[in-house]
C-alpha cells in the first residue's frame, strides 16, 4: 500500500542520496518496500491507513539519517569498484607499453637517456606507488558487507582518491614520454604498435578522470546530506 505519507518520505530521502541513478532508484524501492511492510503490520492495531503509514515513518526515523547510512554504503561500494579497476588497469597498461616500446626500433640513445625520460619515469613510479597504495588500503578497509554497513572510514575515500589521482599521474606521464620521444626521435617508435597502448591510455585517462569527478561529487553530496 503506497500512501502520500510514504511517498513524501521517500521523496525527501531521495533528495539526500548520492551515487548513480540506478543505485538511488534501487534504494528508494527498497525503502518503500520496507515502509509498506511496516505500515501493513501497523494495520493490525490501527485500522486507519494513513495513521499506519505515519507510524511506519516514525519507526524508520528521519530520512536524512537513513540517507546518511545508505550514502556510506554507496561510497564504500564505489570505492571498492574503482580501486579494483585501478589495480587492474596499471598492469595492463604496463604490459602493453612495454611490448610496444621494447618491440620497436632501437633508440638512438647509446650513452644517454632520452630527454625528460628520468623525470617521466619518476612521475610514473610515484603515480604507481600512490595508486597501488591507495587502492589496496581502500580495499582492505572497505571490503565486505560488514564494512559496507558500518560508518564510512576516511581511509576508504582517501585511499580511493589516492588511487585515482596516482593513476592519472601515471597516464599523464606516459603521454608525456610518448610525445617527447615521438617528437624528438620518431624513427625510434613502431607507430602501429604504439598506437594500441596510446589509445588505451587516452581511454583510461578519460574514464578515470570522469570517475574521479563523480566520486568527488558524491563525497561532497554525502558530506552535505
């Protein structure tokens, strides 16, 4: 039984939820089912439908508190998913880049490194460490249903942010190295072979950049809820 009281409650709840539309819609459906079950249970000693729905709403508590609990779980789920993808993306990119660069023509740098190589490798190393450390710490703190049901630990969100920022550092450094080597000595690259990791890097940069933007937006929304 769906009444105006229950619909008003879920509408108020929806204003405080963060995350993708599918996740928010599933939460609203779940809450509505729970409210309807509670209201139907109240009909045993309260024949008025609206009064039974009102009692069910009081039993559930303020929608802002319910939204806060769901938002904590949503952020943990998103953090776990993004951390796993960041951990999986790094080895894939490393293998494709290694195959492309090592399989191409020999470079002209017999006694010295190519320009910006050391700086680029330093950025790659820093980004890899930051991304892997953040992802693994976020996964360790945020895994499991018990962790998802508990209040959000800052380590989960900061670890995921570190993972995404570190990964973007790596992608930016790889593009920098490719541009530097391609502009200074294009004959040292097998361009058809290099195009595969280059495209993967650009796609990964676009995806994880958008994921970082959405995750930060969800964090801000959860903080203001």
